C-alpha cells in the first residue's frame, strides 16, 4: 500500500503564505512597484495576462523565459471547507482519486505519462481550494492540458479502485496526524479556534469520517465543483499567451459547464467570548512547546489595510532572529530555544495569527508563555515605532522579490491568490500596500485582535509517567 | 417588544433529564417494576397505549384520572442539531413563528383561544426536538388538536410578521446569553466539547446568524420537518385511548404526509485527543465557579448498561448533599459552597457528564478544581462500593416514582424519550435497568470516560480591573 501513496500535499490554511508574499518585481525597485508599474516606462514585471474561455474557465499566463520549462496548474474553488457536514476528507480523497483514470486514460496512466517525459507533478488540497500541478517541457504542454481537461469531466470510479485508496488516505492520516502529538494538538486547537466555521475540521478529515467515505460521496463532490467555470488555469514559463489561448480552447474549451457552484458562503464565527486552553502530554513528545492562536480576518475579509498591518505586526513581533520575541526570549532572557509569531492571511473567510515558543531545558512552558505575553502587552501598550515598520516593510517587499525567482512559486502565488478572490491587480499592488502600512495601523490592528477572548493556547509536553 | 416575548423554553441538552428519570410506578414496589409489571397480577402503572395514524403520526395516550385535566403535547423530531450550516437558531425561531397564524387562524388567535378557556401553554426547542404543549379541560381537547393539526400544514408567514419576531428572539438571546457571562462560558464550553457535531452550536443560535434568518429559511425548515410522520402526539390525563384515537383521526388524520425527513444522521465526534480549558472573567460575575465537561455517550448511543452506570456514578459522586464531592469539599474541607456532578443522558447522539463547584471566599478556583480532581482520581483508583451503588439505585428509582406524580412531567417523560428513539418498553424498564447496575459497571464506565483528553474545563471569575 505504501508504494501507492501519492506525493500530494495537504496545504494547511495555517501554513501557506501565498498572499503574505504574493509578488514583487525582480529589480527591487520598490518605489515603482505595483499598479503604477503598468504605467511606468520600463517593463518591470512579468506581463501577466488573463482571459476566460466560453465555458467560464479563467486562464492566466505568466511568461518566464529563463529556461525551456512550463508549469501547468489547475486550481478548483473547492476545498475541505466546502464539504458537506459529516463528509470530512472528501475534498482530499477526491484529489487522490483524480489519478484513477477516465473513460480513455487507464488508472495510473496520467502519472506514468508525466514520468515518461521526465516531468514532475503534484497535487494539493487546502481548506479553500484543490490544485493539480505539472512541470514539463513546453512541447508537452498540450498533452498536459488534454489530460487535465479530460479528467475534469470523464473521471471513472469503481469501488475496486476507491476502497484501497481510502486505506492509503487513512495511512496518510495515521503517519501525519495520529502518530504525531503535535499534529493532534494543532487539530484540537483549530477545532477550538473555529467554533462555527468549517475551518475547525481537519483538511484530511476526521479518522472516523474518512472510514465512511464512498464512491458516491466523491462523485457528488466532483460533479458539484469540478467544472470549468469553477476553475483557474495558470500556465507559467517558456510560452506566450496566444499559444496558451489556442491550446486551452482546443483542450479545456471542449469541457461543458458541468455545474453552477455559485457563491461560497460558509457559516462564520461568532465574536469570540472566552480564551481557550488545550494541553497535550504524550510520551512521544521530546521537546515541549507553547502555541497561541488568535482569530483574525484574512486578506479577503479584513478592512482595507488591516491584513497588511497584521503581516507587518507578525514580522516585527516574531519574524526571525531580529524580531522582538526572539531578541527578548532567546537572546536576552535565554529562556527559550525558539520564539516567534506568524500571520496566515490567505483564506477565503477567517484567518489565524499565531505565536510559538520552545523553552530551554529547566524552563517551564508557563514561563515561556508569560514572557511572550509580556512582549505582547508591551507592544499593545507602547506600540511599534515607525522605524520598525519601515525596516519590516522593506524586508517583506524584498522577500516578495525573492519569491518570484521560482517559476513554480510564481504560479502558486497567482493561482493561490486568484482562487481566494484576489485580482491580478491586488497581487501586483501588494508591495505598494505593504509599504503604505503605518505604525498607527499596526498598533490599531494589534489592539483590535490580540485579545485573549479571541485566543486558543496550546501546551505540548512530554508525558512524565502514566497516571 | 418585551410584551411580545413568548413563554417558550429552550431546553438544553445539558439540562434536561428526561431519560435520567423516566418513569416508575406509584407504589414504590421496586421489585415488581419494569417490564415484568405487565405480567404481574396487580395493575401497577399507567396503561400507556400507542398507535399510529395512516399518515405516520404516532399517538401515545397516558390515562391519569386524578383530575379533569388533559395535557396535549406535540413533539417534532427536529431540533437545532438538524439545522443547515449557517442557519443556527432557525428551529427555535420557527417555534416562535408557529404562533403567527394559519390560513384560517389569525396571528395570536391560537394563544388567545387557550387563554379564553383558562388553559396553559408552552413551547420548547432542544437540540433534538421541538415541542408544543397545552393543558386544558377534556372538553377542549378536540379544539387543541384541531388547532395544532392546522398549524402543522397551514402556517402563513410574511416578512411583516417575521422581522419583528426576529427582534424578539435577539432580545431573548441578549437577556439570556449576551448579558450573562455564565451563559457565554457555557456556549464556549459546548463549542469546545463538540469539535464536529452540531451540539456545539447554541440552540438559540449565534447572534450574527439569527440576524440573517429569513422567512424562506423558516419555511424550508417547516416544510422539511413539520409533517405527521415526523411527530409524536402525547395526550395525558382524564381521557381514554379510544376517545383520543377518534379525535386524532378526525383532526391530525386529515394532515397529509408533507415530507420524508428520513433518518437523522449528524456528523459525529472524533475521539477527543486533548483537554481544553476556557476562562472567562467579567465584571458582571459576583461568584466565581468551576465547571468540567466530559464527552460521554447518551442513552441512545451507549453500550448496554453504560448510560445507567453513568447515572449511578453521577449520583454517587455529585448528587446532592450525601454525595462524595459535597461531603468532601463542602462539609469536610470547607473550601466550597457547592460541589456536584451530573449526567445528561437524554440525547440522540453524544452527551456530556459534568462537574461543578464554587469556592468559598478566600479559596481559589484552582483549589476547588484540584480537590474535585482528587475525588475523581480516588474514585478511578479505588472504585465505588456495591453498597454505594445500591443506596443510589434505590434513590434514583424513588425519584422516578415522584416524577410520575405530575401529569405534565409524565407527558414530557414519554414524549421526550420516544422522540429520542426510546420505546415505551425502554421507558418502563428503566427502573429495572438502574437496579441491575453493579459497582463493576460503574467503575468501568468511570475509567472509560472520565479521562482528561475527553474534557473541557471552565473558570468563571469576577474581573478584578481593566488591563
């Protein structure tokens, strides 16, 4: 069974950072970044084009001529938060099943053809989307498009194919989650953070619900969401927009609109009323650790400028070895081996803002938590300085520049942002918006959201002995 | 607006105890209780009869000739846990709207008619059911049945009627929950206890979702669940089964099967992995208190005998002033003003087992929690004695006897148990099953379920001063 496990990735809403570092321009000339770039004389960034086929498929082309390679990614607006109640894991299970063959392509043939031409492939499921990815030579692009378009409407599933793959998924859950106390704690923290929204349900699914998933469940999800008008195709690499357009019309253009999924409207969170704490002690844990999550808005739900301010705030507080937390807990006080903060702004609905820290031997989790809280309290009281903000925005924009160096990450940035409702203009203007963040905006966002009733605190510790 | 608030009751799954004290027989001759009573020579209990109309309505008649009064209760198998995601509160809102009139009965006329004949009425919504109740003289029974049957299929709703009533519901939520830190904490604890099952959503609904409920939402819920084949009629009092049957056929018998709601299958809980803690400090709190919930099975989901064992366990540990917790914390150690435990076994799916305690002035919540945990640990280690079990089962059976003295509570016991899937035989055999509980069964259930990873702990405390 093990050998059948696909190299797929479950993209957690807590870990991806597409929007947080969407895109910037290679010359680092930050003053000319963003929307204004279009008006500028010099051609500064990739000439991204976007168009729709008649069946509703959005096609985005990102030229990148540095090497004879193309990245072909298809994104569906369908993730684990779109699953029907009680069917957790069906989005991810279907992602596995998409490799099981169609009316004309045999089980396993999709991957075999890519391997035969030396290509790479992957697939991933998140709370808000599912994506399929191949990296091949430009001459193989048409074949990729033909295969991907084929499995958008012609998937064939039988119980014979499905049931062993469900075991594979359970095995994936076992190795990633059931045997990993840190993952179990993260699941419990997400379930506590989201009291009403389906983001509280794990992307891979609850173990006892995966057990009950059927062929009918997979096909119902497929028929509801896998339709051209619910997908975004991103082609990046050594290819021009006109070629992609004609290939797309020839392949994807033949797929009928199979459904009208409409607006994605999930239950939202009530205003949080009380701080929650979760402790997990397990003999498999070697290093204790502390985590804190706060319920915050995403780029998609925040007031204008708020999400950008949260990105700057997380960097000042906890981004790397020059951050306030690291300097205080690791360097000055020497009570922690790690300490930091992060913001995951890429989500259709709510998002989370997190802190973490690991105590040095002899130091308790309570001490690390108290020291973290002291830094937070100090920030809320005294605020950040404009100088800190400027140093941080410069660094964030530079990071965005670096992220553009990889063709695959370019494709992921565009696909992952567009699938969450951003426009190409939003993506291109991100560096500009980050540079517009003021100390006042950071302080306001911090005081609004870093409140204990919005939080879940987690302790992971080694189990000393059986009770 | 206030004067419009209906006298309705939201029945929390955490508070009802229908199944926990279902029914016993008035002479207290416990040796002859239960199913065997039918074979006994003497007539020991009410001669409960049950039959179905052609349209699927179950009718249960409980003769009680002590006074010229009848209790008429209609129970629908539809509660807050049956609501669509994002529509929390619609079951309870519809319960309010059921008094807004039909094709032939004007808004408010239903209640006016009952008041005119000196009757009493009420309505209640729970996680698993919604019920409507009137207490009138036997001569008015036909009118009650006519009115109740009429509003099962002829409800008329307009936005003009709906929108002010939604304000009434919000006002109800404000006074019960938003202005009550204890209620807010209970909501947060339920949301943390149920990570996947809709029992984590409050019966009255989240405030921000109540705001969005529409006429269409109410009618969709009504059309799906308010159908004779999804209801149970209980008539208790000074009336015989044949009279009820002919009246039921004449009134309810005319209502067509409006829908086929089918089996109620909600998402279930994963095995809990980590203890959760919630703290709420608020200046409106005068007395601090501690609570602990454990996820346990209900009478409907437990292994045979397990739920009965949990009922006995909760009584030994925390039922009244002779319980272990009260004797230890309140009398011996004098650290608490109250301390107890409860089990709420009446639910279609999961249930909860709770502990509570309030510290004496000068004592911390931590000390009360630690003392409670010490009693729990002692019980898990040493177990309960057979003598404790027998003393408890005698008392539980006696309590069940007392509960039969009220006609309304008899009707609630039968209706509330049948609507959760019990049979009349189950209800009548409950005293027998309680008497069969052994110390071994109690200890086994305690060790299986009173485990910290299954728990949520709550602290409610006065807010000392603003941070």
